[in-house]
């Protein structure tokens, strides 16, 4: 089953959604999922070096530099439901994620996207690492099975910057306005970090469609 995921590395709901999708796939062991990650920047106008997190949140929410309690509580509860303990207190900067998406793209060419995406999520949300830092991205890529020297050299260049930015623009023109967005078999779309049951419903619908098509061909 082909599953396209439109996501950003600084979206906590994308991390939760990834875990819930994985939970659903465990319940359908017969499904062979082919997952591809696609770029979406929640903050496309963020300076390349990122910004101080507290300053950014004060401007966005008018608070003391942290998420409003209702948002923090909802994210925290959702994270714990899938075994994640978000540590927003460890984060000092909001990054520009274009380079994250470049690394994810290169990981896709090597068949290592999922591992690299997981490393980026963990480093940002659990460890509080700065994803604007090139060495953090190199470490995530290396953990995911890529060559450190190769990724470091690519990040130092402008390679694929325009391509990633164009891919981001493309999904917005498709109508995607938030993440995560999951697209199944290029036919069914689901927005948000839905519970595993919602994914299972889509899996079963696709399976039923396939069986119906096979029956029609046989007839």
C-alpha cells in the first residue's frame, strides 16, 4: 500500500500521527506499506538560522514564551498516549526546516527516510536539539544510515533547495493547509493525527476496493 505523508519536522502532531499510523499497521500485518515523506514548512518565512523560541512564541501567542496551557496540555496528552514525552522546556530555537526536508529527500533516495524522520523528530521534541544546526542534521542522517561526509557536503551546497521549496508549494496548491496529511494509494486523504482506528478504516476500505476490483475482473 502506497502511503504519502506530508509533514514538517517541527510539527508535534506529525510525530504523534506517525506513531498512530505505525500502531495501525501493526494491527494489519498483511499490509506492506510503502511510505514516502513529503515536505511542508509550517514556518516557510523563518530565517535560515532559525529564531529564539520564546521570542517567536511571544509574538505568535502573546504569552510568556511558551505554548498556551491548553495547547501544551493537548500535545502532551497525545504524546503520552503513544509513548512520547515531549520536552518543550529543552527547546531554545525554532528552526527553518528546509534543510531538514533536504536531508529527508536524500534519505528517500537511499531508502532510509523513515529512520531519518524518526531521528529528527526525536532530537527536536525529546532531546531539544537545534534543527537549524547542520551538525544536528548530519547526526540525524548518520543515525538513519546515511554517510556523514556526504550529507555534510550536500548541506554546505545549495543542492535541492529549490526542489524542496517547489515541492512544498506544490502540496499547498493541491489544497494541503496543515500537517500531518496522509494520502493512501493516491486516492484517499486523511488530515491530522487521527487515532489508529481511523487508519484501520481506510486500510479496510482500500482492501475492499481491491477485492471488488479483482472480483469484477474475474467475472
